C-alpha cells in the first residue's frame, strides 16, 4: 500500500472499463485521482465510489476541455504527477466500409486526444520535478484487425507518439517518463459490445473463446507500476498485456 502516496493522477475515459479500474487501483495505492469522461452520469457515480476522487466532464478532442481538467486538477490538488490517456471508442468497418467521418472520429478521440493530453500535461509535470505519462494503445497497433480499420490506425498513432514524447522529455531533462500499454482482450463494456456485434467467427474472437479475457484490474496493476517510482528506468516502452495473443 502507498506506492503512489502524494501523487496526483488524471485518467481519461474513466467512467467504466479499464479507466475506472486504473483510477480505483491508483487511489488504493494512495494517489489523488481526477476521473474524466464524456459520460458525466456514470463518471460521477464511479468517482463517488473512490475516496477523494474528483470527476470532470471532458471531451478529449477539445483543447478548452483539457485546460478545464488541468485547471481543476491544480485547484483541488496543486500538482500533476501521472496522466493516463485511456479514452477511446471503436466502430466497426474495414478499409472499404469505413467512412471518412468514422476515420476522423477515431483519430480525433484517440490520436489527437492523446496528443493534447501530453502537450498540456508535460509543462505542469516539468514544473514539479517530473512524472509519468501512460498512453493506452492496443495490440491492434501491432497485429492487424481488418474489421476495425479506424481503431487500429488511431491506436498505431498512439504507439508511435509515445516513443517521440519519451525522447522529447529526456532531451529536455524533464524527468517525465512516457510509456505505452497495449492490451489485448479484457472484460470491459467495449469488448462485450464487440463480441456481440462481430460474432464468434470474427478475427480475435477465437482468442477470447479459447483463452478467455483479462480483467480490467490486470491492466490497472500495470498502470500502477508505471505510475510508481519503482518503474523509474522505464520510458519509451511498449508493454503488451494480452495473455500471449500476439505470440501465437
């Protein structure tokens, strides 16, 4: 207990699923957590169950919303040590079926949302001696998945950005680490919706049927580790958490 004592964290997309688990586990280790999501009703309920947590309605595509979140974080807690860029969505479509509107939506939420979070969090972390940025990508960034073209493109951008951001922070001696998590199938509302919509014959579903799904807490435990000082020599890393799916 107390691995994150004294640290302040923001988790985007934290109303449910992986983000909610990240927030709960970091709070259990002593962090003060700001949860953000576009789903205000569910986000408020989730935050109410986490001692000392704050919720802010937040569209990660909006620079004004990012400033609002950071201002509220500083008002409540006075600093920022950890940012988890977790917000995401998935709509189904191959390269032939996906509309330009869908492609842009995925990239605005996940690629641009991650970019904005890093852009505005880094100066705050640098002022207080450093921090940890944890970007949530997907094994779809390294393993093709034809039914979710826009999703794979956005998640791939997150992976590439992470490396550049890590180097940027090192080159300026900011003492800010930036790492990327690549989850496979985990038991979240988004995964449940995918299974229901794609059916058992779709790519990736066989892995779930044969080997099951991870829990959101599996990812949350990794987030805690990357947020904690014990991972101080890890930056620019891509960490796969998929029960060996990408090794098969």
